[in-house]
């Protein structure tokens, strides 16, 4: 039975996608739900899987080509043996065994991860001994060759004059040009759009993290026992504090649509996550109705899905306010850029012990700089400052979050 493999149905906000990598080539067998191809959109990478056990017969849309929603991208033949048999040869005792894959075929059939690593490490795939199915080259094979090459004895270079060295340097100033991924291009476009369309301004404050840190330290073990191993992190406190502040300052939870202001009666908080492909913002929906443990669970799940490339378009649709934590990378201070059409974004930073004045005494406290970037077209300066001060007060007295004070 022949089946048409189609691109997924894209939401209205995504016009098309690009074929990123084929995991199967024509003639190769595939098990049901095995990934056939990855399609990259402006927001996520979508995997298209085999509808049944069978064989990929024909690729209609090659890597790098643009595909529309539900467009046919390949032809699949259902049936475990439909054209899936590898070339065979006979051994001396007459038994049939798989024929080895040629060097050229190995290079062509290597998976996208193996090809990418080979390009980065300048490894010739044709010279790699494959350990995959039918001798195909895997990512581990490429890594092994690169590792062996780096540990091999180095031959002493001949002595050259300074003039020769300078000539050699100029000849080896290599450049590599690669196309920007759709996700990176989309991020670039949206960041420029935010700068050009919004009257963006940033206000700063600092928060003493000692109360939250003491609370986490005191209740961490009990919290994990009570909530099946879920750890009490900092982000859940910032999400809850942001929600309480948004309730008091609705304009920060609003968006501008043409000449209208849209006030959202719900609190969908985007949490910026860094991935190998770029920055993505999955959304914790109805955060006002979630406990600290439920918020931590969702954020942890988003982190795992982002690492594995499993975030879906639905995970990142919408959002009324965003939190970005540059502190995990060591950032001490920054000005986050708005995530259109949102009108506010909170930037968290590194916690650093600093001397501060408390009740007339200089003490060392774990301090964090906070930054709120906002759209001045909708939010006045005093409103933005008061919003950020509210978050500061809630974090310095976490009981206020629980008591709704």
C-alpha cells in the first residue's frame, strides 16, 4: 500500500517550513513512528514519523526546500519488506549476507548528526569505518575518528621564516558561509521588529535574594518528598511574583493591536529557554492557577523538551509576559528585548554577594539585578517602576506571595 507523507498542518501564524534533514533515504526501511524527516519552521523543528512499518520509496521535497502546510513531501510503501532488502552477497558456505556499503554510499547515507559533526571536525565520511546498520556511519564513529586524530603523534613542522609564516597566515584565513536557519532568521526578524515598532525602555532595580534562598534551603527536602522529587527553584518564585504584579498593573499584561489595547484576563508567562538552535519561549499557561510545584514541573518539562528538540508550536503560542534568566550564563546586567506583541519582559541576572546597607549597617547579601523592558507607548515610567518594585517586595518577603498581600 502506497502512502503519501505530508507536511504537518501549520497554525495560521506559520506560513511554511523548510526541510531540515531526512533521516531515511529512498529504499531504506522504517518502523512505525520512526522519524523520517525534520521540518524547521519559524518557531520549532517538527518531526514527521513513519505512519506504519514499511519503506521510504521517494523523496518529493529535498533538504533545504520550502514546504507548505499538508504538502506531499514523500511517498511511503507500507510493508516490512517493501523494497527494503539491502544488496546481498553469498559467503563461501553459501549463506546470504548483507553486502557492505560502499564509501560513497556511507557518506551519503550518514545521518544528519554524523554529517554535521564531520563538517565541524573536518572528517572525511568516506574514510570512517561505520558501526551502524549495514556499516553506515554514525555520530559516534565520527567522534571516534576525530578523537583518534587529535591524540595521534604530531610530526614536527619544518622551520620557516617570519615572512613565510605571515604568508601562510594570510593564505589560511578561511571563512565558512552557511545559511541562517529559519529559527535564527525568525528570532532576528522579531528582535528587529521589536526595536523598530515599540518605544522600548528599560528600568532597573535590585532584590535581596536571601529570604527566598533561606526558604528554599529550609523546605527543599520536604518539598521534594511532598511533590515526587520536584525541586524548588528560583523561577517559580519569579513567575508567581510576576503574576501578582501583573494583577496590580494590567497594562504590563496587555498588548497593542493597531490602535486598540488588548487587556488579557489571563496570565500566560513565557519562560525564555536557550537551545542549540536559538532562544525559544515556551509558555506556562494560567500561571495564576498553578502552585509552585506545578510551575517547576512545567518549566522542567520545557527544559527537557527544548534540549531534545521536542518543543511543539502549541508550547510556544501566545504568552502575555516573558521572563528571561541570563543569570544562568553569568550575566550580571542586561536589557532584555520585548517579545512582540507583549509590552513587558523581566530580566533576571546572576546572584552575587555584595555589601549593602541594612538598618544603618553594611552587610554582605546575595543580590540580583532585575531589569524590566517595557513598551512606553502603553506603559508609563512610574507604572513600570512600581511594577518592578512590587516584584522586588514580593521576593524579599515571599510570604506576601502566599498570602496575596
